[in-house]
C-alpha cells in the first residue's frame, strides 16, 4: 500500500477526533448554560387579587389595571408578570372563599399579592367587622405561605355616615400593621370623584383613570417586590 501524499499524513483521523470532541464539548457547555440560568432572571409573579377594579370592568383587554401595571413595571426595569385575579362583584367573603384555588392554579408561588377587596362590602352596607374578618383570613393565609402582600385600602361613600366610615377605613391600616403587609391607603387615590377619569357609572376608572392609579401605585409595588418574604413592610 502506498503512503498517503496528504500533508496531514496519518494525523487526519486524530484531527477528526479532536474536532468531534470539541463539537460535543461545546454542545454540552451550551446545554449547561441554558439550564443553569439564575432564578433571578425569571419574571417576578404578581397576583392582583380583587374585584372589578382589578378585573378591568368596562375596559378593553389592554386597558385594565393588571396589563397597565405589568407594562409600567417593565418600563421601570422590573421584569414581572401580573396575573389578573380579579372578579367583578366580589365581596371580601367571595375573595376569601376562592383564594386557595387561585393560588393553586398559578404555575409558581407569587412574589407579591396585591389584595384589593372591600368596596363591594361597603356598597352593600355590610358590617366592617365582617369585612375585617374576611380580609384577616386572606392575609393570615398569605402570611402562612410566606407570600408578601400589598394591601390596597378603600374609603367609604359619604352617605354611609361617619361611624361606618371610621370603622371601615380604619380596618386596612390595622390589618396591614398586624400582618406585616405593605399598605397603599386608597386604591382609587387621585381618581375617585374625578369625572374625567371615571366611566359613566361614576365608580370604575376609565383608561386614563387606570393609568393614574398605576402611576401612583407603582413605587409602592416596586418597594413591595423588593421586600424579603417574612420581613416586615417599611
């Protein structure tokens, strides 16, 4: 048999084996990088748990609170996904009853739950003591699961009278303090009674009203997301 005239001579198989090993090694390295992405790189999960104000009553798919809040967080450099857990007409009792299956239905444990309930209790004239008991049960369960909470407060309509308003409005800061939740005193701050920011019913925000709510609440939401689970809100 004649000797090969190739400049590589008998080294050709060795070169081929080295190239094959390098290709396999590169593939393994890339696979490891893909699977070893840090947990902090994932989107933060925010559950907005409330009534029609959270659900986006009377608004288009891209106009509701959760969609606008998610967009605002991303513009602020916070990679987050905001899940819409609002149900129009929900009282605090209805929210309490469905909290468990809403949490179980999520694909991951929330990094923050925004609790926005109580307005329908007030509109129906339900006892503030009932509202307090229901919200307390919700906050207690979220604390048991070590999930940070932002509690959005509500105000009573003027026709409910001062004693009712005092009891109703006072339950939010009291519960936030007791359960270490961050408090946003009034969900409709800057929007309530502003005709140009409300829908025709005079109660639900229009798109401009939602944008104002989000803009005012955004710093509090970001601060709540930075709060370590189990740490008291500052």
